[in-house]
């Protein structure tokens, strides 16, 4: 660009530059497109193709059959969808997702509101702790919680056992998948709250003070001020956080995998684990691809919602 | 924890009328309760991690002890772990996360900058592509990723992992950087160029420093994402030698079918957290602002 543009001349100048520089545009954007399409587009194409091809199991098929496997239409889908195990897993995943997203958002909002009300010192300490927890990898936090809840050494059993009338010595939290998944929920929420709380806290600080003040003067109770002023203002941020949480929790893998030492029992299977054990674990790659496609379809609705919201925010800017 | 946190809004509701005088510096009961709640929550969040450090420092004999602090501090877990192949796993993780982050920034910054500054044909399509891929989960496409990298036949699975991690974190980086660059007025750059700086000079001296919080946020997200990634690493290093496995996979070596090497597991976990904590400490203040840039003006 020639340095002719003054601040007022920009609007006149830039379209011309834009046209002339379109080669540059594609040069600057091409690398991103190549990485995006190469790393995410190709596998997507691949799983769609695989899901339509005959189930060819075994390592040999993985390395050698390139395009020779016959297409079987939707037969893989009818097989997966008529398997009651899939529906059990899907139902479990949905319940898990709703619970985890709800808890993460509710607790995150609580912490965010608290952050905006306490003195500077308490706030600085709490934010530092939250950043710290956020930085702890989920693989590590899962080990910690597994240890806390372990039947022999676990501090949780020890503490609960001290409550009169409760006998938890040697209690195995992981014998019953429901209890085990509750522990998984604790890890997931523990890891999810910091990001949500810090983002919402930053969002709340940007609410104009006079708006809240006006609500108060007009006689709104704090609860009304929260639901009528704070929540609507945070709505775009909440929707983004909710959508991301749904996507992360729906595809939960690390926490369950480590909590079960790399061998999740059937009762612990969520869609991600199920896909891994059906697809990669037992070399049924076409079945795995089919489950993957079904996962994508499940998330598609969430995606549309998210994209619309983001574009609306983009337009407003 | 649940009770403490969810109590916060109703508590303010009940006391709202009496605590109107909060502008004063007086120590009202309400303030005390809130501060205590904040410290309690901070404790709840940090205690599990403290427990891990303590467990890593416990001599094996004292692992079953109920006292919160060990009687003897034993650093042997932290020294002997370097003989277990942990070093290679740590190196592999650093390569994957570092390489992935570098690639993301190199690729995302030019694209984000240009889409923020110029309208061109295909701009909307590009942004839509970015958003759509943000929703893609490695989990759903695992089999496809595996096929792809088998056919690429790269010399090391670490290269594949760098590419995969870059690819799946790129969308977020482009989006957040785009929001940042858009928020910096182009007039600032033009003013600098009128004053005699080149376009690149204006970029380097004006735009990049202003966009730093966004760059840092993108960097942190990518690094943590790659550092934490397990599923793809597990799949792509299936037949690979142990030294080519990142930490998330390698740490499974301490978990046997029947017994767990807690000491090494926790020492390794503590060490695995350090690079991320260090990264956070370096750029701490920049993150909070970066998070909301794309969502709330």
C-alpha cells in the first residue's frame, strides 16, 4: 500500500487497494486454509467415505485397502443405530453433557458474581488460583481426583468416614459406573469452572455501572437486577461458553480414560470412548467412522446455533 | 462447594436492602461472608493439587499415612523419574505443543490480519470455514485422521501430532486474532506510515503490540490444547517407540493393570504442569482481557 491514505481518505483508497491486493489476500490466507482443510477437512471426507463402505476389519485393511472396498450405502448406519448399546451410550453421553455443562455454568457464574463483589485482595487470590487450576492439564487433574477417591488411600473416603453414621472405609467409588461418572463430573467441572468464571467475571465488569444503578433506583431487587440486567448483557458470552462446553463435554475422553486406567468398562462409555474402543481399539474402522459421523451430526445443531450467534456478534461490531 | 457458591446470589438478595451502604469502607457482615466464601473456594480449588505435590514427596512407606503432611520429605520420585524415559516423553510433548503453537501463530496471524483489514471475495467463506472447523472434534474424526497420517507416512508421529494440534486449534486462534485486529483502528497504522514508517514497520510497532493480548490468548489456548491432547496422540503413536510418545500417553506407563506407581505418576504430573504454569505466569495479566474480546465489546 502506498502511504497516501490519511485517516479521512481511507474509505476512498481501500477498495482500490483491496482489488489490487487480492493476490496478496490469497497468499496470506492460503496457509491457514491449507492447514484447516488438510487437517480437518480430509479426515472428515475420509470418515464419511469409510462410513459408506463395507466393514473391513483388521490392521491390513487400515494400511492397504485404498478405495477398493465396495460401497454399501447406509448399511453401517443401520447396523450401528439398531445396536441398543449405541443408544445406551448416547443417552449416557447426553445426560453427562447436560449435567456437566449445567454445573460448570452455574458454578462458574456463582464464582464470577462473587469475584465482582469481594475486595481486591480476595479477588486477586481467587483469580490467581483459578488461572492455576485452568493451567493444570486434565490428564493431571484426573490423576489427582482418582487418588482422592481411591478406595485405600483416598482422602475422600477418610473424611466421609469421620462423619458419624457414615461408613466409607474402603468404599470403591468406581465399582458402580454412576458413582464413578460422578467423580468424573467432579474433575470435569473442577477443570471447566476457571475459564467460565474468569470470562464471565470479565464480562460482568464491562456492564455499565449506571445501568445497574438505574435498575436499583427503580426498585429492582438484586435478583431482578441479575435476571433483567446482568444475564441479558452476558447472553452472547454465555451462549459461546455454553456451546463450547457442550462440545467439550459431549466428546469427553481424557478424564474417563484416565479414571479407568485406560480400560473403561462398558458402564463408563460415552460416545468418544465408545467410538475409540469400537473403531480404533478393535480395528473396526468403518464402524468407528460411522459413529464419528453420527457424533458430527449430533453436534451439527449446536454448531448452527453457535455460528449464528457469533455472526450476530460480529455484525454488531 | 455447591452450597457455598450457589448461595451467593440469594444471599445478596436477602441482604440487599440492608447492605446498600456498601460504598463505605466499613467491614459489614456481608463483606466478611463474601470474602470468606472467596477464600474457601480458592482453597477448594487448590487443595487437590497440593495433595498431589504432597503425595509425590511422600516416601513410599508413608503413602498410606493419614497425616496431611508427610513425616519425611522424599525427593527421590523427582530424581529417579528421569531414568524412566520420562525425559523423552517430556521432550516429545514440548515439541508437539511448541511446534503446534508456532505453526498456529505463523499461519493464523497473516490470515486474521488480512480478514480484519480488507474485504475481499471469499472472506465470508473463509470465516465460515474457520467457524465450522472450530466445532470439529478430533474424537469424531479419529479414524479419518489415522488414515490420513498413515498415507502421509511422515518420518515421526510427532510431526503428525504437530499438524493435527495446529489444525484443530487454528480456528480459535484465527477468530480471536481477527477480533483483536479488527478492534485496532487502521488509522493508527496509516498515521504511522504517514510519519514515514513502512507498512511492516507500522505492523511491528503499532499493531502487533496492541494485539498482544489476543496473540497471547491464542498462544495459551493452543499450547494447553496440544499439551493436553491424548486421543489423537494415543492413536497415532500406537506402533511407535516409547520415546516418541508425548507425556499424556507416556504417563500411562506408571499405571499398571494391578498396581500404580503413585510416586512417579505424581512426580511426573507435577513436572508436566510446570511448563503450562510458567507460560501462564509470564503472561498472566494479558489473558483475562483476551478472553472477552471476541464476545463482548
